[in-house]
């Protein structure tokens, strides 16, 4: 432990480390493919059904906003995968039941973190509405109309550029808060303030490798939208398990207590 408030020490990593996390997550995925892929399927189905409901309701703008905003809430959705990673690390076999009902996650500190992410997500949605409203006087009710506006008009392209910059800043801020804190909170002895502070320190002390890790997470997650979210079946559990390895290497002495 260091002397600054009793927070755990943070390891120094290199630019190659994130790729090692991906490899470790991929190996873990195939140690328990049934429950992990089932978990990914559940997330994929929920994502598809939500976007489908928005499309048929002619809420085209919200399809894009919710797809991009998915990265804000993904860390909380991945709690079951952190639990799977924890069990695999201990030599145990994860089950879908234990991944869906994560007992260490049912406590106040994780609720605080989840509430913070929801508030950031709602803030992002409001910002996206403002950017959209300042870009056009028309309401594009279908996906085709919205995509045409966004890609073939100067106002639409400016909207995409502005939204990407603002959204990217908010997303990276959120990432700094949760990249370590979400899995770290599986330890009952950790509070949300210590976990968030450790997460921010991990990013600051390994800035460029953690920027690379953020880019990998964001690109792979958002790329699944092109598959109608079907890609989440594999990508989401893969990245969730890899994120567990990221936490364990960044905060190596902070082993979660047995449950």
C-alpha cells in the first residue's frame, strides 16, 4: 500500500500490455464458453430489442445516441464477467447463475457507482440532443433520413464531428472513473471512493497504454453495432474477461476476498 490515503499501489505497464489482456481474456472465454457466451447473448438481445423498439417508434436519433452511449454503462453490465474472471482465477468453474447473480455486487458502493454512470449517461444524452438541435431545424424520424442528413450534408457532418469530440471527452472521463473501480468493487472491503481514486491513478500513471486500452474497448464494442449487435455475443464477454485481467495487473496486490 502507498502512503497516500491507504490506496493500493498501481503497476506500470507498456503499450504491449493491453494486447496481453486481450489474449488472456480470449483464453478465459474458452475455459467457460457456455455461460460466458450465454451472458453475451443476453446483452446482445437486450441491445437489439431496445434499438429495434426505437426504430419502429421512429426515434432514429436515439438509436445513434444509445448505441454510442452504451460504452458508459457497459462496465456495470460486465459485473457478471468480472465475477467469471475472478472464479476462473481461483480455479473454479463459473456458471450462468453465478454470473447473473453476483453477490459481491449487491451493495451500496456499487449502487453509487452505477448511479454515477447513469447520471453521466443521461448527461451525454442531453448533450447529444443539444448538438442535434443546433445542427438542424428538421426532425428526422427514420433511420435512413437521419443517416442521410448526418453523412451527406455539411450540417450533419458538423454534428457528427462535434458530437464525436464532446462524446469522446465524456466517454474518456467515464472510462477513467470505472476502468479499475468496477471490478475492484467486487472486494467487499473496498469503498467506491478508494476504487474510483485508484482507477484514475491507474490511467494517469499509465496514460498512453490506458488510452490504447480505451480505444480497443471502444472500437470493438461500437463495431458490434454493424452486426446488429450480434457481435456482442463474443465481443462483450471477451472484453469483460480481459478487463478483469487489466484490473488484476494494474492493482496486483489487491486480491478480492473470497465470497
